C-alpha cells in the first residue's frame, strides 16, 4: 500500500506577506490550510520545508542574485504561517531551492509513496523539489496542486506548471482561475 505524502513548500511569512510576499501568495493560504486538513484527516503524512538562511545571506550566490534578506533563521519571516497546522508534521530546513535532505528522507521512509506538492514559489522551490523527487524516485507519482501554489509572477507560475507537466509531474487544478 502506498503512503500519501503532502509536501508543503516554504509557506513562510517572508514568502506570504513579508519581504518577498505577494497578493497571490496570501490568496493560497486558505487552500493550503484545507489541503493540510484533508491529509491529516485521512491519516496521511504532511512534511513542511522551510527556506533557511543565515545572517550572511547576501554573501551567498543566491544572496548576490537576490539581495533581499528573507527567511533568516530565527526571525518571524522564517516561521511557517501560523494559519497552517504543523502538528504531527515533519519540518525540514533547506538552505537552497531544492532539498537533498528532503529527498533522502522521502527515499528512506516513503520509497513507495505518492507525493503531492503545494506552496511557494511554483517557479523556484516547488519546481526544484518536484523535479528532484522524480529523479530520486522515478516511479513515484508526483503531483502539484496549482490552486495551492503561487509563483513570483503569474507567467512564471504558468511556465513552471508547464515545465513540470513535461517532466511527467501531474498538475492538479491547472484550470483554476488565477487571481
């Protein structure tokens, strides 16, 4: 029997309504909250990733390319939205877009799993982790719920969804009207 695993990517204050927040990110919080409840109620696993940077962030390659302090460990912007239920969830901190630690965890504990990703940003961290997951577990069913994701821009969100489709990642609610 396959385990169903929900991976909630970087639903942190700085990405929702903080340093790099957007109206679209704010608008998906309720959808993500409902998705988490559905998984919890069904006895399925929920895993959160948390973008995690240090005070030296602007000295890193990412920081030089995006010189906006965000998700600095220990700050309020680093915290997962208080509207999302993290009880009984695994939280994995990641220093970059995709998480090798997450892939190792999933490979070890859910090698026969079915995985759904939601969160922020569709065009950076969601796509990175979805494609890494297909590489680590090529026979796994990997899906992304478009109604529970937001990108840096609407166009880049749509482009990321199309790219994931080409990599045999299933897109749920891709006809959802984007606000």
